[in-house]
């Protein structure tokens, strides 16, 4: 039976990616090198309107991991910000107040709504922030973020629980809310070749203001520097505030994207 409007898809029991896919994550360095090589092409992406963008790092990462993303967005005319909280050791509930304060700080300084780009766990934070303070958030983009279905289907779950002190399954209501529809436009960028997160945990329910974009062969650790993913992020952020159109896959990286109808298969 399909979910009722406003409800996330029913949870499936999923497995983390296998050892072979996990070991293949080393290719992330090649994705970074590809972006550097293709930087003249990437800078032909739609220009920004100067609105603020908050970049949230993944589990165990820091602002350094999002530096290429922030630099790229700054080159395109955005006012990009780091989260400035050191290394991300997890804790969706524990980080709630600090993240809300950081979002409010940027909003107060710029007097504009803030778009949020979150990589992996950072995307879970981004979705939670949009639910807490939709009046401050313009757009949410997640990169390989496990927020839907069986969110324990990652190769980082045990380490997350050990370091954050929070069990992934401790608050099913919070998980359900984060997995549901957001009050702001949102895009989930993911890869079936992700070696850390089962890609099915990255799927949101498509709607008039929500979409999934699959990037072929991207790694989890390289998704935030993958040239096709960077182009998609820039294209999505370039939309006017309060407007949303589905991603046009006919651009210079068209070969890297799956058709939208393949997202649930």
C-alpha cells in the first residue's frame, strides 16, 4: 500500500554496502582531481544571487571537507559558510541547539534565508534544521545522506553510536519526521555505487518541491567533490527563492545522471 500524503515510504530492512564497494571508496581522490581538471566547465554553471549557503560536513569530517564546495559556490556568487564546530562526531539530538544557533546567526547577519548543503550526516542535520526553522531556510540539498527507510544500513552506524552516544533507532518519531516531506524545496543527490551508505536510505518522496538525483558511479567520500554532483548543486541553488523546477539532466554532465524515473527501482 502506498504511503499517505505527508508520510515517508514504509521502512525496508536493508543491508550496508558490501566490502568490495567499501574498499572502492578510495576512488574519491579521482573525483576531486576530475573536478579540478574540469573547473573551467564547472564555472559555467548558473550564477548565484548572493544568498547565504551553509555547508554541513559528514560524520567524522570537518569544514575542511566542505572547503572545495564552499570555494566553488563562492566563485559562482554565493555567500558560503562553514559550520565552524570542528569535527562532526555525530549526535542529531545533541547538535540540535548549536546548529539552530548557527543557522540563526547567518540569517541575522545576511537578512536572507539560508540554503543548506549537507554531506552524509550533514544532510540529516540539514533536513532537521528545515523542520525546526523553515522560516530561516530557503533550500536543502543532501549528498549521500541516510534519512529514509532503514537508516541503520550504513557502514558507519556502530561508530556513530559509539562516538555520538546516540542510538540510531532510539527516537523512531524523530526519524519518521526527518524522512518525511520538508516545508522547503529539497534535493537528494545520491549514488548506487556508494560504499558507506545504502543508496535506498537517501531517497525522498518526489513531489512538486522535492526530487532525487542519482549520480552514476560516484563514491560516498567523493560525492561532495564529484563534478557532476557539484554542477547539480549549483544548478539547484540558482533557482529563485520560492520557486522550484525539476533538474534538467541535459547539461554538460548529462551522461552522469540517471533518468528520474529510475530512482525507486
